[in-house]
């Protein structure tokens, strides 16, 4: 399906380019996200790093700058310390206000995390050439190293699934439900992506899953979700752990990683006991 440029977003980025070039305190502006990957649509947002001259960064008003791109309905600093705005047309924007001195050089360290295949599309402003040079190091996609990454993800899934089982045994259904979504699922999807050689959306592994992964994997993922109701969350946890163990076994066979098979069996037995109503036996004492 041919890509159609989202007109509203294109206009806003054109406006960002115009405003940035007219702002003498800015040394550079770098876009990232769906726009730079050629995947933006009518629901995409503006995501940018604003590299402000070191002498001006303390007094730079990011909200005032964002308001020059269009009327704002709302603005606040998110949990990562990033200025987040909602424009009056309900388009979102995220702006990292960063000192340009060290900030531009740090872009080179994003290799393997951020992919900017089209440098010209990503760089909105570059007064001295440093930002373009740094952004070019991100043009070639670098997939994660498989062996160490798979081993780490299996460890994460082992730990987080046991934690989920503890929460269910305690009767904290809502917390277990959230834990499955925000801790277990991302690691599970990353391991699946690694095995399927589909790591393009690595930082947000749920992104475009329906297009990136085989239908059978998408169905397995859907089976790990549930309503926030005790029996449903527990049944989903059992299905999730079953899929995790299959993915871990596949990773073990492919990359010869170490998998704690005996511990995995004990976690499966614990979940089965909970599902059967036997409850949590508690830790051994003595």
C-alpha cells in the first residue's frame, strides 16, 4: 500500500522548520519516530529534540516555542521529563529541550536504539553540521545482538511471570493485570520479534504487531490478554507462560542460551495450582 503523507503533520513540521530557523537560540532540531521512518499517518504526533545553545538552555521556554507551531490546548512535563503538548487540533507533540554542546554528540550513542533511515527527513535544523553528521550514524538499521538479548529477555520473563503469580496468589488482580500488560508483554513481544527477525519496531514492540509478526504469533499474543477479572487474568497468565516457555525453548535451540528449565516447570506448576484453586503454598522455611 503506497504511503500517503499526512497533510496536517507535514504542515506542522514545515512550520517547525520555519520557526526553528528563525530562532537564534537553537543550534539544531532533530525529528524521530514515525515521521522519520516514513510510517506517519493522520494519528501521528510530532517528536523532536530541540538542541538549544548551552548559554540559553536554562531560560529557553519550550511551551512558548511549541505554541508558535499552533495553538495549544494543553502542556505538561511527562514522567521522563519531556515537554508534552496537545495542540488545539488534538495532535500531540513531544519536545526534548537539550543543551546542544553535549546533546548533539550523544546522538551517536543512540545507535541500535534509534533508526533514522533518511537523515534529511530527520534533521530540521543544523547550524554547524554536527547534528547531520551525528544523525548519519543512525541511518543504517542495527538489530539487537541476539544471544545476549535473548538470554536477558528470558530472565526478565522468568522473574516478571513469577511476580505476576505472586500477585494473583495475593488476590491483587488489578495489579497482576497491569503487570502482565506493562512488564511481561513487552519482553514477550521482543523475544518473539528477535526470533522472527522482525526487530524494526524494537523500542515499541507492540507497534504494528499485526503487520510485523506471523498471524499465529499475533493470536498467541492476543491469548495473553484478558479482562481484569480474577479467573480471566489467571487463565491468561497460564497461556502467557506457556507461550513464553515455547519461545524460550526456541531461543535455546537457536542460540544455545541457558534456560532455567526446572524453575520454569515450577512456575508452571504454581500457576496450575492457582488455577485449580490450591492456592499459593508459600516459601519454604528452614
